[in-house]
């Protein structure tokens, strides 16, 4: 099983700042099968990025994903008020599908 | 548009069973694998498993193997999750999620239901 470790656990930033979230895998992620989700309180997760760097439908271009192998990054270039939420990385393409424990992005 | 609507959640006693349903609309249900994911209160996301588009393949996470059963009725566009011998560790919001590609069973999920809450309590 590939274990995903996200850091930091909590990230405190202000609107307009740049956010950098990390996801590290315990083994290389085949074909960069790595996705990122955003989840707000009381809502289902929302797909942001798949294939490590491809934005999902309707996702603003301030969200970008990068990385390969075992190290992946989600970057939000300029934080908007609606971006403060919990973010999860997910490894797919094989069983079991696994998630990181999440990074909470909070307003400073 | 694509809709997934879970139902069947509620309060259940420890050791009892419960069946959740997911009603799908807005796409050709019979062509898509479907997943179940849960989230305990205040915790992260946990994948429970997947059922192939035709129900021929079912893969379960180790945490629920032998206790949970996936099924689907493609004539009614519904997905079921039968949960047996429930314990405190099964209390969570349960989501169904749709594969992004036809006839696939292990990808990311652009479409999720709103979730249904299961509480395990005596």
C-alpha cells in the first residue's frame, strides 16, 4: 500500500498570498496517478487536479499541480477567500486507492 | 447534469446491519465503475472499494472486506452498500463517487454524492 503524507498539517496564510502544499508518497506513484481534492465543511470533496498536473473541469488557473515519483505539490498562486478549506491528495490507478491525511488551509 | 444521491443513513446499533443506496442520474450508469468512500467525523477520507460497471468485479478495502458488500442494479441506476456487523469505527459520512471514464474502475472522481451519515450507537 502506498502511504501518502501531506505537509504541513495546517497552513495559515492571508488572501492574496501563495500557498504551497506537499504530498509525499512512500513509493513511486506509477504514471503520476496523483489527484488533489478540496473539501469545505459539510461538502463532498471537489476534484482539483488529476494526473499530478491536469486541472479538472472548471478549476481556476490559480490552482496548479506538479511533481512526479514520490513528491507532489499543489500550488495556489493567489489565495481567494473561498480557497480556505482542507486539501487532500489521492493516489489512484491501483488498489488500494489511498489518501493523504489532509492539509487545512486557514486564514491568518 | 450528473447527480449522485445517497440515502439510507441513520442511527444503527452496534453489531447490526444497514444498507445504503446511491441513485444515479444524468449519465449512462451501466458504463461506469462506482466507488464508495467514507469520512469519519473530523477525519480524513477512506476508500472502501469499487464495483465495476457491470458488477462483475468488486474490490474491497481491507478494513471492510468480509463485512461490506457492493451491488448495483443497472436497470434502476442504483448502487447499494450493505454493511454488516457495524461498529463504532464505521460511523462516518458515506459517499458514492463515479469513475471519470467508461468501463474503468480505478481512477479519480469528478462526481460525488452529497453523502449520507451513519451513526453507530446503542
